[in-house]
């Protein structure tokens, strides 16, 4: 089969290849332009908030004092959600890819995927109407027996609308994302590696620990970071579930809870005006930067563990 070449000897690219290459390049450029537009808008609209006073910042003396508790609550809820969701998601993914019979694994996979299609407001209503009240006895037990631990210092909330309840709801929302990515990664583990481990006398768990998990290490990190991004930006579920007071506290079971940036914006933006609205936009810029840093760090970690990279 002959290949058309130019006078310089290099292969001549077909029209379809050129069109497709330019379209994909243009799509990537549009994403960059959109991100730059969002960053510029948030920066310009949020800059006036640096001159805002206590009346526009909910009684806080400056913008930093206003944003810091929101950043704390956002990171706290997201990290707790990730600590709950990632081990559970890995277990479900391994069950689907290596343990459960194919027919049952398919059903479990479909059910997990359906969780991603549930609207966040439904999760929020479930958290208020079901999970919160069910967690009250657990919070009371923790406050009674483990109050010496700062996380369970109490007094226990009598409604269950705590940062820990909100984190459980976030974990359930993050679960299908992490599970879907990790199960695909685990399913792509080279069959020869698995069979070699089993042939050497390894049990199924030892085979997974020696062959599957190392192969999927970068995928696990990517899935966890994508889940973290979802948890950081979730709005309605947290706004519905959390009874926020805007404080900085590690107490997870009390009625006094830190708020998150996204929930604070959703709850107060409609009633805000002037510099108060600029302060909310500035907090949105902080969330934008946090999300960017998280994804950039995740990409750096993934690149480190990719095949052929220097560790």
C-alpha cells in the first residue's frame, strides 16, 4: 500500500486528518478560554470585597476572616466524605471486577451507576428526612462514651443535621464516580500478571494486592481526586442537610457546624447586594482556586506513577 508524500519526503496528511486535528485543537482551546473567562470574572467581581466592612461580611473584620471558616468547612466535609467513599468504592469495584459472578456483577454495576443519576436535591432530602434522624442515637452514644475525642465532644445534635451527616451524604454522591473509574482500571489489569500470581500459589486477595492494586494505582488516585472535586463543589445536598453556624470546629456531631463555600453562596446569594455579593463571588474564586490546585496535584501524582515515569 503506497503512501502519498510531499516533495520534502514527509507523508501528506489527508483532509479528514487535518479537519479532525483542528477540531480537537479548537475544542481544547475553547475549554481554556472558558476557564480563563470564569477566572477573570471571579477576580474582577470579587476584588471589591477586599474593601468590605463587617456589615457586608457577616460581622467579620475582613475578607480573610470571612472566607477562612468556609474554606475549613469545605475541606473538612470533602475529606471526611473521601475517607468514607474511597475504601467502600474500592471494595465495590473489586467485587464487580474480580469476585462477584458476572451476572450479579453487572446488576451491581448498573445500580452503582444509577446513583450518579440521582439529583443532589434528592440526596439532600434523604439526608434531612431519613439519615439525620437515624444518626441522632449514634451521636448521643458517641457524645456519652467518646466525648474525650475532639471529633465527638458534643453536645449531640437533636436533629442529626451535622457536618458528619453532610459528609456521609457527600460520600454517597462520590461513591459512583470513584467506583466506575476504579472498576474499569481493575478490569484492564493484564491477565498474564494475574495468572502468574495465582500460579505461584497466591490467594485471590494476594493476587489483587500484588498485581491489581499496583497496576491501578494511578487510576485510584485519579478517581479519588475526581470524587474530591465533586465533594468540594457540591451545593444543594450540603445546603439542605447542614445546620451551619459559620464557625471553625472539629466537633462533628454538634449543632454548631462550619459551613461550606458552595452552600453559603447558595443560601445567601439571593438576599445579598453590593459588597456582600462581591464577597460571595470572592469566596467562589477561592473555591475555584482550591479545585484547580486539587486537580493539578492529582495530575502530577498520576503522571508520577504512569508506566515509564521516573519515581
